[in-house]
C-alpha cells in the first residue's frame, strides 16, 4: 500500500494563494486552479503540434526518437517526482513542464536560432517568450479572452529566461528579472527537470541513432558509474536493456541528489512562504556541487559528440535554409500567407509597422511542425508541387 502524499509545505505554491489570472474567472468546481491550467495546456492546439516537432532528430528519421511532445511529458514526470518528495505542488509543476516548449520552432534549437536571426532587426525570437505568447495570445479556444488565461504562477514558470528589455514590457511577470528575484520552487524544479530529461534522453537518442557508442560513453563519469554498477549486477546484459538500465539509474541518481540537496537548502533557508522563496538571494532548488560538475561534463560531451555530429549539423543546415527562405518569402510578400494569417499580418503591421509584420510571420513559422514547414517550403519554392 502506498503512502499518501504529505500536505503541501508552507513555502509551496498553494492554489488558494495564487496571484490569479489576467482575466478573472469563477473558480473551478471540481479541480484546482493549476489542474485547470494543466488541462487547458493539454487540450491546446500548440500542445498537439509538439508531436511533430524535433527534439534532436527530425521525426521522419525514426519513429522512436523523442519529439517535443514526448520530451515535455518526460520532463513533467520527473518534476512531479521532485515536487512530491519536497512537498511542493505537483500539478503546478506538471502544467509548467507541459507548456514550457509550446512556443518552440520546428527543427529544434536549430530552428530557433534561424528564426532569431531572421528577427534580429525586429525584436528577436526566443522560445520561452514565444511559449508565453502562445498561452497569452495565440491559442484560440475561449469566447471571453484570447489565449488560455493561465494563472500567474504557471506563466511565470514558462518564462525561464528574459532580457531586461523584454521584462520591462511584461508588467508584474517581468518584475523578477528586473528586481533579481526568484520564481516559485515549482518553477525552479521544472527548469532542472528539463535539464535532467534532455541530458539523459538526448544521450539515449544519440545511442539509438548510432552516432555515439556505449564504449565511448565510458569516459563520461555520470554514465560510467552507473554502467559499472549494472554490469556488476548483470554481467551478461547488453543491447537496449543495458542502455535503458544505465540511463534510468543515471536519472535516479541525479534526481535523488537534487531532492536531498534541495531539502538541505530549504532547511537552512527556512522560507516561511512562497514570498520568502522569491526574496532568496539565489535558487533554492539545486544539485550538489559534485553532481553539478558531472552534469556539466555530460552536457559538454553531448555538445561535442551529439549536437555537433555531422548528421545533426546537416539537419541544422537544412533547418536554417528552410526557415530563412520561408521568412524572407512571407515577409516580403505577405500575400503568400494563408488568408487568416494575411489578415493577422496586416493588423499587426498597422499597429507596429514592419516589426508587427515580422512578428506575425514569426508566429506562423514558429507554430509549424517539422513536416508542415517542409511542405510549405515545397509549396512556395518547388514548381512541381501544388500550392
């Protein structure tokens, strides 16, 4: 029989103490405020699109590679474990994690870099800000308001990074970047759950793709320690079962460290409530120093051996070409956009000039799945394809 979860800690994000929504609504009758947020995210169009958006490997390269959707689910599961162990709000963590990549472009970080370059003279492009833009403005579901009208705390967790210039445009949501304050513990957990998920699962996908090997990974301490433990217990284990067994233990190792070190940080800081968490001089959710070092070493290995591998760089090159071409075509000739996006581009240009038109084009491209971007590129540039 499982032990029931402990009550929330006093410094957790309680629904009853939420800073509320941009547009006031009646409280939900049979679910919490953060459950409502989570449900709205899961039912959003942007969430469904994540199933065909690249994590590292483009979807058509193989059915079993992570996509933005499966990555978001994996992040949420890790965050829920962390939150439950630390008596924090699981549902808020889940909502933040499921929404954190809603604004991501097609083709992963390569797509973001390409679109940011296109938007250099028009305010730039950053996927955290775009995720906030998706939930605040771009989703179209409700009669009373644009977007999903999520709680302040979920929106705060989505916005992990922000420049001071952009923060000044976001009102209360941007204040913590200006005043150098911390977000909720749930937001801090979600941020590190994202790192845990992509470090370990990008490693797994790199092995599946054959661009790194188990023997090569033995030089990475975080991998080698768990590999040795597994081989001592199961000397004949090999193949996918060996890889899965090592990676699941790697995740358990860093998650355990994060829970135990964060619990120690909280005992030392003894924050009375969430406002004391916000006023802390630094993040309270953190790994121990040895695990920080090991995590960074794994990240460097992935950068050198996976993200800079020639097969990944070829995809990066193609992503850059597709997104640059689409942006240039739609920006110069917005009449090439689908009718509803032509109207939006016209409205935004009337409000903000060329920057408004550029933002409308960026919204359209960022919302594409990988395969839709490829098809649109063919429609625009390949004479043999139907428009």
